[in-house]
């Protein structure tokens, strides 16, 4: 039962394949060259082309099935095929799948519709502030109209690559170094819009442009490093001076408080000694008030009056 069901299914698939092939062959025979507005001056198909078309199909029928295999083309899912008959664009665009063409009078072109990536090589550019830099990037683009990409431009991918290099040089050259480093995203978006507008007639859609690296000369790098270091040192000195100013104000306020309560000064001495004692050292510095030193001479001068019997 399973074998019978599989045989019926396989026979049905073969019939569908033959049906599609015959339909494709009929469409190919009925399709006439399409008049291109930009490329063709005469209209319609002349009698000579009709005669050669009839003869080619007669020759194809006589040499069947040998020459028929020359007209079978397989177009993958990510491709589309464009057929030219006697050098003129045919009215139909085929793919994906099996595409039949007349090998005697037809020429087929396969176009890849996948997203392509192009890495822009390093471009040496002179900025608006007269600095020489090197910029590289990456461009993502995709063909959305296979007919335009074949008919309107030769080597559409190469044309997009050359245009991308020129656009990057033109846009980066109008900016200063500070603007390039600070607004890289905005500059990339602007380049992408310019490329997309220029490649529409080629059937190409530019999806994204990214500026990867901005390489500066070694001398300029050293100069910028020195400038940045000097700026940091100046900022540190300003911060230190502000700290000293705030500390002096705080000390002045603290001295006013201590003058109002002299006993608090001794408490501060004891607190300082406690902090020193917490550290393991062999030397302890005890602060002595300057008033005590001034009072020692007066004390010795009063000794005779205090102890007269002993003196």
C-alpha cells in the first residue's frame, strides 16, 4: 500500500513538472522582444527576425532532444533571469526555477538579488581644516530591479563601488576633523542617502553606509595627545585650587568655633592622639600649645616668691 501510494505521488510530480516545462516553452515561443525606451530606436519585430525565429524553432524541433538541453536553465531562489532575443529585452522576467530559452536566438542573464557588502579601501582625504586623514568604510546594497541593473549600467556592482569611494571623499572633505570624529553617524547617513539617490536608475538600493576607521597622521596624533594631556593638567589644577579655597573657608569657620570654646581645642588634640595611637609606630608627636611655652618664663620668675624657705 505504501509503495503504491509513493508511486502515485511520484507520477503526479512528474506530470506537474512536464506541465510546467511545456508551459514555460510555450511562453518562451510566444514572448516577443520588448522595446527599450532608452536603448532601442525602432519599434516592433521586423520580418527578418520573425523568419529567423521560425527557422530556429524548426531547427530545435529537428535536433530534438539533443539541442533542447542547451535551452534549459536553472534559476535559484535568490536569482532572477533576464532574456534577450536578437539583442532585445524580452517581455517576461523569469525565475526562480526552471527557465527554458531558445539556444539559437536567446541570451540569458542571471541577476543575484541578495544583499552584497563592499569594503571601501582607505581613502586619503584632506579635510576642510587642511588636515590629511585616511578614512575607510563599508557599504551594504541590494539589486531591487534586475532589468535596470543589466540594461541601464554595465557592471552595476563595480559602478556602486566606484561611486561609494567618490562620495566618501566628497562628503568627508567638506568637514573638519572635529566634525568627522564627533558626527560620524550623521555623516554616514548623509553618504547613504546620496548613494541611494544616485543608484536608483541602476536598479540598486543602498541600505547602509558605515565609516569604520579614521586614521590620523602620527605627528598629528602626538600633538593631539599633548594637547589633551595639557588640558587634563589644567583642569586638575583648577579643581585643586577650588578645593584649597573651600578647605580654607572651612578651616576659618572651624577656628571661629574653637575660639568660642577653648576646651574643644584640647578635645581635638586628644582625638588626634587617638588616631595616631591606632597606627603601629614608635614615635608619637604630642602638640604643645604656644601659650604654654610663653608661660614657662613667667613660672620660673615666680618660683622665689612661691618657695622662699627652700631658696
